C-alpha cells in the first residue's frame, strides 16, 4: 500500500499579518508602578541625605532615567501617571517631591506641563 503524500512543496498562501493590539493611551498603574517605586525610593534618599554635591547629582540623574523610562513607556500620559502616583504616595511631601521630579525631568520628550 502506498502512503499518502503528507508534505506539500508549494508555499502556503501568505495570511494577513495579525493586527497589532491597540495599546491604551494611558498606561495602567501596574505598568508605571516599578517606575514610581524607584522614584519614591530616590526621593526618600534625597530627603534623608545631603542636598548638594555629587550625591544630589547622582539622585537627579536617577530621577531623569526613571523619567526617560516612563516617557518610553507611554509618553506624557505615563509621565503624568507617575507624577500622580508619587503625589499620592505621601501627600504631606507631595509638593517638594513633585518639584524635584519635574526639575529633573525638564526637557524630556512628552513632559507634562
């Protein structure tokens, strides 16, 4: 008995590529949470340490990198979501913390106003 041919040597027709899933314009809090956790940790280090010198420059650089990560995640919406979560983390210190973050984020693409 002869086996049936199971291999086709012709190329299958090209199916349409799957549509890219639409990403919500505002990132969820879960997507921004690691960035916010890092920001709060950096801000707590700033509050407990020296306010000038190499340590402060390092903290500003770290704040900037977190802002760049948020901007890459979702642009201005992610930056604004991160700022809101930082403010919600400690309302008593929110004004000073937001000033520090906004100062470090000056010039980032998509920076909220």
